[in-house]
C-alpha cells in the first residue's frame, strides 16, 4: 500500500478541506475551531477559492489557503504553515485586512462590512506560554470590553499538542492529531462518532493511492522544501555576516584602546590585523 501523504502539506490540506465534495468535512472542522467564539454553529458555507491552480504547486511563494463565506456573510480564511517564515502575526493581520477591505465596493457603507476570521495552523511553536489554540480579538485592555466583533485571529500550534497529554473529549484535538500525522492504527479511536473526520481520513487514503495526486503532491513538497532551504540559507548567511561584522568591530575597538595607550600604529597593525591606513583613520576620529 502506498505511503500516506502528509496532511500538513498545503496541497493535501486543500484537497481534503477545500473541495466542494468535502464541504461537510470543512464545516465540521470549522465548528470545532470556532465553538468558543461563535454563538451558533455554522450550517452553510460557500467556498470562495475552490480551484487549485496546478502552476501554483511549483511556486514556492504561492499560498494554498482555504477561503469560505458563511450564510451570514462572514469570511474565514484557513492557512497551513509547515515552517516558520517569521512575522506570522503581521502576515495574518495583513491577510485579515485584505479580506475585510475586499467586501466593500464603491458607494457601500462601512456598516455593511462583516466579520472576518483567519485561522493559522502552524507546524511550529510561535507564542510562548500559551495553549495550542490561541484566539485574538479587539478588546479594551483593562476591562476586556470588546470594541467590535469583526476581527478574530486564530493560531493553532501543532507541536504543542502532546498526544499522550490531551483529552479526546475535546473535539478539535481529534482533528489536530489527524493533521499532525498520528499513526493510522489510532485512526479508529479518533474517528469514533466523528463521521466527517472519518471522511477526511478516507480522502487522505484515496489521494495517497492516486498516481496523479502523488505527482502533484511531490511537486508541491519540492517547492516547499526549496522555500525552506532558501529561508534557512538566508538566515545562516545573515548570521555569518553578523559574526564577521562583530569580529571586525572587535578589532577596531582593540585598536582604539591601543591608540589611547599611545602604542605605535605599526604594532597595532601587527597585533590586530588591521591595515595601517585603517588605524590612521581611527586615529583621526579621535581628534
């Protein structure tokens, strides 16, 4: 039997949760995610971006999010993040602002704007000293009085979810353990009394055995790995440059101290490795 895909791969995530035939799966997942903030369970959703552009699978910078509109006019965007691109809080706020702004056409009134929600599922730890599921809204800092209900940002940090330390009574936990990649042998326990979660598992199995889906999955995996390597390389290069700059500044500081002691420029040059011209320039800065 073919090896199962990683459900955290955004291509796979979108196939499981962002297709018309699996809207009931997405609806069940959203109701578990939003049950602490939504007064009523969602009953109907419309997929805003159901199509999957195959060209985007090779584009390491493309975002394969799942975007929906509820029957009450609210917009929800769900995005899977496999690795830390940094500034996720700004990215999430920016995405929220674009959702909010896009609702208003010329001539419409501000009161016609509806609530927008972004849900970020992260394959890395982000916020210190918080549970695996954090929810942010706009509130007065002292009284916690909500200013407006229109903004809501969710951060779900999968690494914080320890399989042996959570209760399966919490419905969202089951979904997140599936996304995290729990062993298939444990699926029966997770899917008990959860028909939509079972459907998500069946979808993952079907995709994993489909030759064309595997080709697209591997294409997307390569693009994601390329992006991860690019970001890692940039960070390492930045660290190396920082170390080199720090080392050079250290030499200049030693040279300044030696000049203050009246030590000859030629000796300072031999001791620090700086050129005599560089030392003369430092000497000039002292006057």
